């Protein structure tokens, strides 16, 4: 997607040029799938506008497993690019979350 190309223009990321952090408000976690490490989970997310995304949450597995049924969440995330069968894909990497307050 175009946003990935825009992010590449901002590289390299590191000290003095942190990776951009994004947010989505009132997102619904529609599925939470544990990984082999209980500290990490895969998420299917539906944004407020109906867009669906996949995400990984490293280090939040236990707390999200308890909280995801409680209602919409505000999520802070970075984007990760990968390739599947030669096609670029991206997923969200959750950096923090909280219950939505609206």
C-alpha cells in the first residue's frame, strides 16, 4: 500500500528518528489467537470504519486475553511489512492499548 512506500521514505529508523507510531480508536478485536508463547497473541481487528486488519501483540498476550471481550479498544501500533508469495503485506504491531472511553 501507499502508506508503506511513504514509510520507506522516512527510513532509516533508530535513535533520533523513531519509527512512526499510529493509533486507532474504538477498535473491536474480533479474534484473538494465542501463539506458542502465551505472552504473544495474533489479533483480528475491526476499526471503527469497518476496515479489518491483522495485528500481533508481543508481550500483551495475558492481559489482552482477559480484556478483549470487554469492549472497544484504543490501540497504538507500528506497521510491519512482509512478503507472501512475492506480494507485499503489512500488519499492525501493537505497542500499547487501553479500553476506549467514548
